[in-house]
């Protein structure tokens, strides 16, 4: 039983090291193979399981990137553009900061005015 836990942690660790683009590419290849090939049921289930793992990795990378962009956008001003190390757990616990400024003039919600 301990060997299974160790190998599972090793597999999870390896998945955490996979780049988004690599995970997405492998996921697309798995989907294509599952759709086009006549695979045995056991292979389909194994491919589905691997695909779900890759999907979770991709989703996590996208969520972290979104949080990082939101954090940078919330902190940025014209005078101060300091970029700090990003901690996704800290950013996830903080609500995104939004500006309370309202546009000047008669600008409707559907219209963007640059000047």
C-alpha cells in the first residue's frame, strides 16, 4: 500500500512539472486517439483517466495565470508598476480589487470612451 502512495505522489509531482502547452498537447492527442481509434475498453478508461489528470493540470495553470494577471492589474498604476513574486494561494484568498472610479461625461454601460 505504501508503494502505491509513493508512486501516486511521484506521478502527481511529475504532473505538476508539466508545462501548460505540453499538457494541452497530450490531452488533445489522447482525445484524438480515443475518437479515431478502435481501442479496447481498458485502454479507453486509462486514456480517460490520464485525460482528466491533464485537464486538471491545464485548468490549474489557467486559473493561476488569471489570478496573476488580476493581481498585477489591481496593483498597477501609472506611477507604480512593481511586480512581486506571485503566490497563487494568497491571491486566491484575496478578492480582486476593483476601481471605484466612474467614467466622466455621459457614457453608457455599453460604450467605452477613451478621452
